[in-house]
């Protein structure tokens, strides 16, 4: 099964992101928008894992979150990067990397490495994916769109082990285990 560890959002935060995606849809010619129920902030992508590892991963998450207070976080930036060779892009909202978030990330990496999961070599760039494989209309200007966005504050208070799978051709994320951060 394909797994990742993430911070989940409250409904208000998801609503704000959905409003922004609605505005993006006015410019998108193609693309796959993230479904409301799939919006999250990835802390660590684990990849393929056996079901027998879930309990060990859950304990690693508990150790990583121990002593970390609820985080006051903020999505403040907007950007994109290529997601194909034909001009398609992935658009995202960037999360300011607070000291607590970076500490949580480092702890999650350390604890999951003990279980055999590799860490990214390129470092952690916290972001929320809004749309994948997108081609925008010729009138879309990324910088102009970004200027029209306001910051989205949110609380980081739930660390979740998520399973990613395709069901009837749709990407579905299922929460397998949650650790409260407080």
C-alpha cells in the first residue's frame, strides 16, 4: 500500500483553498484539481509499505509528535513547477516553514528512517497541491494571480498516516492513524 504522513486541515481551511481553486478553474484548460477531502500538507511521503508496518509507523509518529505544541501555520505563497514535458504544471500554496513544523518534519524523518523509509535529499518545502497536470489559458499570469491571494492561517494539530489508492479511477486518501499534536 502507498502511504504518507500529513497534517490534515479543518473545514474552514479546506473551504478557503476550494475558493482559490474555483478562481483557478476560470483559467485552467486542463488539469486535475485536488478534491476537498484530499487537501492536506504532506510531512513525509513513505511510498510502498506492507500493512504489517502500520503499527510501527503509528508508534514512530507518536514519538515524533511528542512535545510538539499545536502549530500556528500559514499558507502565504503561491507557485508552480513543471509536471510534464508538454507545458503542464502543478500549482500549489506554500506553507511558511515554522520552527515547530521543521522540527516535526525532522523527527518524522528520523523515526521513519529507523523503519527503513528513506528521506528526501532535496529538503522539505511544505506546500499544498491545488492542481496537477494543468495547462492554463494564455491570459493567466501566475504573478498576478498570486498577488490577489491572501494568507491562509491554520492550525497544525493532527498528524495522520494516510493511505493513497485509486478507486474507480479516482485518487482517494484514507486516514489510517491520527496523532493529536498539542
